[in-house]
């Protein structure tokens, strides 16, 4: 799943994210308290299985915390 996130980032902003791998995504998210773990996902062929990835709820929580900190500043 982290590999898929890296690929989507590279497609959306190639000047910044070209060459990123799943490990880069994991490292970039650590300072925000977001850790990769076991999540349910699908392979590129559509097969469902447990994968290493990011929980969407953790991303939402980090964004909410960031926005609250900005508002308080």
C-alpha cells in the first residue's frame, strides 16, 4: 500500500516525488505520528490480502491536529 501511495504521489507531483518508494512515504509520515502497519488492501490484480500500509484514519487525525494547531497559533 505504501508503494501505491508513492506511485500516486509521483504521478500527481513528479518534480517532487519521482523515485519515491514505500519506505520514503513511511519515513515522511513518521514525524506526524503516522506509522505503517498491517492493513487490508488489494494487489494490482485485485486480490485482497493483508499488506503493509497506512490507515486512512491516522492521516485524517494528523490533518485535524495540524489544522487545530494552526488555528491556535
